[in-house]
C-alpha cells in the first residue's frame, strides 16, 4: 500500500506500482528524481505520486516557480529580470506566468474554499486578479498551519499539494483539494495511465 494515497476516482488505497525518473532543475544543477507510481486495485489505473517539491510537467522546483510568480505579482518585477534572477530561460518564466494568470480564478476559488473548510470563517480579500489568487493561497496556508502545524511545510509545497501537482496545469478538472479533510497533506497524485510528458 502507498501510505496516504488513494485513487482519485475510486478512493481506495493505491498499491506500489514501480515508478519512473524525471528531471528536476535545482539551483546549480539538473538532477533526476524518482517518481513513485501507485495502482488502484479497483479501476486498475496507475497514478504517478508527485512529490510536493515539483509541479506536473514543470522542470523547475515549485519553490523557484513560486518565487518567480511572487516577484511578478507582489513586487511587479518584469519577466526578463525574473528569468535572469532565477537563472531560468525567459520563455520558461513566460510560460509560468501565462499559466498562473489563466489559472488564477481557479486558484482563488479553490484556495478560498479550502480556507473556509479549514476554520469555517469567510475569506475577505482587498485585492483582485492574480494578487487575489496569491493572497487566497496564503490565507489557506496560514489556516492549514494553525490546524495541522509544521507538517504543512512551506507555502509553495502547500501550493503543489493542494493542487494535486497541477497548480500550473491547463486541465480545469484537475484534482484540487476540496473538502475539509487532510487528503492533500500527502504527496500529490496526478494523472492516470500516462507518464508526465513535455516537461518545461
Ligand atoms: Zn481507481
């Protein structure tokens, strides 16, 4: 059994089902990390279990991506200076920003819902657009820390986990954390049957 991971469709526990290597670009190096796969005994689909330090189909660690997004949204830094500062290609930062913008209404809605589920009080934001999406993420993260403590980890790993690794995904039906449960505390299951493709 894979600890803490259930089939997103059938909700039964996954059993270990091998894995695969994927690339991760970290500061000063590109390394390969092992991605475990689990298999559902009911529907027989396999799911990749993405560690929360990465996002699906993104070469860079989620903390690097999050830092870049925050520089753009909060500090209003241009995409080229961000790319230079993070030492990643300009086209990569552009892709992150494009996906984050496209996804910000979903991020705002899902993070607000999660924050409300965590402590029952409404989320009041004085911001809108991409800033509101980031603010809602932070509110949900703070509430998760109050409820679950240090196990929640850093903001960007939380972002990866609650989005099922699809924080910058283009699939609108991806498995964001919904209810008040702590299913999202484990690594992010994503996809079924297919391996990650086209890592950017
Ligand atoms: Zn299943």
